[in-house]
């Protein structure tokens, strides 16, 4: 066996261990929430030593950051398919973004979904990473497309508006989780977002 094969086998094993830890951590987060999640339970479920968790993920929040990256890529792919197949206006585009984000709650469960949304407001996040979020970029691209057609105010900065829209949505979803009027509030939020950026 060559040195390259040994490195490749070692790397494969490392990635498999990381995936086991990731799966076990997500299951624990769904059960307990990130704050109460027990690293001991995670490593036991993954079948690894306690220190192995911290080798792969310095903190529990790092697992959530990895989950966020994966989920945003998945949502962005779905969003791109929608944009490619639809004759759409900006309102339907924003509503599709809302639908895809809200669909995460079914996938992640209520506790993990709330932690996932709260991560966007964490003080430990890098200061300006908007261009690293594919959903933000996709929404910004659509705002820019509509702006070029003259339907969005020319002074609007599409990437900023996309960040404002998505952060506002995450805040609404976090704070109105059990409110009966949540859906009506989100619909109103989309309408008011459109009014704030449309051409006068």
C-alpha cells in the first residue's frame, strides 16, 4: 500500500468519525437543545473517546455551524431550482424563501430549529459573512434582477436587503414560535419588505 493510499484511508476514517459525531450531536440537540446537550451522550452514541468530539468540533456551537452550512446549501439548491422553473415576481420569490426556511422546523424539530435560528444572532459569529450564505446570495440576486427591471428602488443595495429580510424572518420565527398569528405576521412582513424596497 502506498503512502497516498494510507493518507487516503486515514482521511476517510477521519471523515467517517466526524459524520458519526455530527449525527449523534444532532440527535442529542433535537432531544435536549444545544445548551443542555451532553457531550458524554454524543460520544457514547458515536462510539468514540470524549476528546475525539473536541478534536472535530471545538464547541457544540461548531456542530451547529456545520449543520447551518449544510442546510443552507440544501435550501439554496432547492431555491435555485424554484427560480429556474418559475415565472415569478419578487413577492412569490420571498414567499418561497419563507417556505423553505420554515420547512427546516419539520426536518430539525422545534428545539434544534430554534437553536439553529438563534445561531444567526450569536455574538461569536464572524462580523461580515453575508456572502458566505448561499440563501442570502440567492435572495440578493433576485432583488437585483427585479431592480434591473425597474421594480426595485435603484438606491437599494440587494445584498443588504437580503440580509435584512432573512435576519428579520429568523427573528420572527424565533420570537413568535407558538403564536397563533405567526403565519399572518410573516405574510405581513413579506408585504412590508416589498414596500420598503419597491420603486416609488
